[in-house]
């Protein structure tokens, strides 16, 4: 028996948010590992362009994941086109920053919960149902955040509440589906240098202070998340489920 068998070659992997900063890097990692990647994001043209850039055998699925009723059909279409997906990476998400907690509106609340939490739950449910129905083992990786533990700052409390719920839900899903051979883990990025990190009115001094708060003295990059995500999906992580992996340059240590 080889101890270093990734076991990913030929697998179909669904990556949501796959035309975004971290999602695209992760999709590239799975393509390099020999997987067929279903590139899922809001815009069909961007999805097609990302899928083509990955090479042959990948496909784009322009989808608003908040259309909950269509998620089982999306999983079905991917299965028809690329084969049964046995890995799902939930990366799609949004942050709506506010000045403080007093300015959060119901719309802000619903918008962030609808994509970050509700869509993630129902897509994972549809994905896992196909695995359960076919007796196929699989793996889910949910993108949380270091804010799941810290709670974030006043302008991002609601966003971070969705991330805390993702971490909690990851554990519940992991426990529920372990007997089916479906592993569920989460990744918690720290401060990653993507458009999502931009705060209106942020100065260069604010950015430098943010960098100084990180023990490794640099912001995260999208590519910093590829190895850990591919690892969690692979047979190398076969005894791991319910974990949250901190990828924050030491910003939080747990
Ligand atoms: N950037 C950071 O500092 C940071 C820190 C911690 C966690 N994260 C998490 O990492 C993930 C990726 O972050 P990023 O910085 O790459 O962000 P990003 O904005 O570049 O990517 C998010 C992607 O999600 C997609 N998306 C949003 N709503 C959607 C919908 N309704 N349907 C389909 N797709 C939708 C967007 O189109 C986008 O491509 C997110 O879940 C984010 O919360 C990011």
C-alpha cells in the first residue's frame, strides 16, 4: 500500500465561487490533480472562460446558487456531463460590510445568509443525496473564516455569524454522514489579499497595521489555500472529518 496516494485522479469535483479569487486557484489545483472540475459561479461567460483555462474536460455552470429549487438539477446536470461528483468545495460567498452593528438591515442579513449559509446547505444536501443513493464515498470542504472564532469586527459581524454557522454545520454534517463514507471539513482563511478584504476608506496605514497583526507578516494569497483544500478532498485525509483547518499565517492559532 502506498502511503502517499492522493486518489483524486479522474474524480469529478464541484467548486462553487470558482471564478472568484480563492475559488479559481482551488479549481486550478483540482485540475492539476487530474480531476474534472465543474466551475460553478454566477456568470456563465466567466465560468466558461475559467473552465477552458483549466484545460480539456472541465465545464462551466453559470448559476445563482440562491435558486435553491434548482440545486438538485444542477448536481444532476454535472453528473450527466462530467460523471457523478464525489467532491464538493463550497467557496461561493459574499460580505456586506456596514459601519457598525446599528446599521445592519434585514436585507443585509438575508443577502449574506442566503448565499453563505442557505445555498451552501442545500447544495451540499443535493450533492450528498446522490452519493447516498449510489453508495459512493465523498468529501465536502466548506469555506469558513477565522472570523468564525473571533466574531470579526463590528462591520462584519453578520458575515462572520454565517461563517460560524458553516463551521458548526460542517461538524453536524460530518457526524451525520460519516457512516455513509462522506467526510465534511472546513477551511478557515485569515486575511486574504482579494477584493473581499477591501474596506471602504481603508488607508495604506490601516493595511500595514493589518499585515503587522499577522505573525507571518504578510496577507494570505489565494494560492495559499490550494494545497490544504486538495489535501482535505484526497485519500490522504481519509480519517479526517469535522475539522476546521486554520490557514491564517498565525493570525489565529487553534
Ligand atoms: N478574502 C478573504 O480575506 C477571506 C477571508 C476568510 C474567508 N474567505 C472566504 O473565502 C471564500 C472566497 O473568498 P474570495 O476572497 O475568493 O471572494 P471572491 O469574491 O473573489 O469570490 C467569491 C465568489 O462567490 C461567487 N458568488 C457570490 N454569490 C454567488 C451566488 N449567489 N451564486 C453563485 N456564486 C456566487 C462570486 O461571484 C465570487 O466569484 C468566501 O467564502 C469567503 O467568505 C475569504
